[in-house]
């Protein structure tokens, strides 16, 4: 059975801190790993990773995938209160065309 | 483009009532999905569709039905609402195989069954 485990489940930091969110997975026929940010409503897409060792970067956010060790990390530097959200990791099973989601990491950034 | 739209935004049902959650996308995506999200949990796939006329069960399909008569629309039907179906429901769409599977989500429907 495909599985995605995120850690920690919740995290409280102060503005300016750097955080690392973890995502480990077990999936048959891996195609891609995706990170989403969910504030009050629908998840919004952050990154899609398909190749090991290649960092995706967008402003203060970056992510990298390790296909050998079956995990990914999402880094956020110089955190701001607007980064407060639930961050979801999902893995795509290329055979079934489905995404399997982790439970998410709830990040709270205090001023 | 409106993207993925869902109606209604909120709904309260009594046990045993039925309702349809509407989902429409205007991105000409082949693939559409229905998820539910319970508090503190990730998204669980209810049903999905890879094209008009084709639907398949996800992880938690019991108590739900879907249809896909057009590319744009993918309604989710609850026939006999139960308190266990209290949740937030998200519809999503994607291009699908070969084009990456970034899923675009609708704003969600918050359903309470009392």
C-alpha cells in the first residue's frame, strides 16, 4: 500500500527562523513528488519533483528529492507570518495515476 | 479562466438526506478527482475520472457516487448522508498522464451532517 509520512506534524517558530519539513514515502511506480501549501482553503501548488538531487527553488522556499532514500525536504528560510499554513506532501503513483497525500505539517510562524 | 469551481461552499444536511456537490473546470483537463479532508488529516481520494464516461473508485468511495458525462463537470452524489460524511470536500483536476500531474484544486465544500 502506498504511504506518505510527513514530519513533524506541527511546528511553531518565530519570524526569521529557518524550517525544514520532511516527507518520506513508499510507493509503487514512483512518478513524482509534489508539495502543496494549504491556508484556509484549497491547497495551492508549490513544487513538483521528479529527479533526485535537483533542487527546486522559489523565493525563500526550496525543495529537494532523494529517490534512493525515498524522502523529500521542504526548506523555508527567513520565515514570515504569511508562511503559516499546512504543508502537504503527495506522491504520484505512475501506474494508478493517483496522488497519495501525507497528513501534512502545520507550520505556525509567530511575529 | 475560472479554474476549478465548486458549489455550494457550505451545506448542512440531516441524516438520510441526499445531495450533489458540483464541480466544474474550464482548463480542458482530462483527469478529475474528489477528495475529502477531515480535521488534522491529509486528503483522501474518494473517486476519480480519467475522462468523460470513465470513473473509478479511490480510497474511500463508500457512500458516494460520481458521474462524468462531460469533460468539464464531475459531480459527487451523497445518497444517504451520515455523520461520518461530515468533512471538507475538494474537487481537483489535472492534465494527467505524460504531462505531469499537478492537480489544481477548487475552493472546497464544507459539509456537516447532523
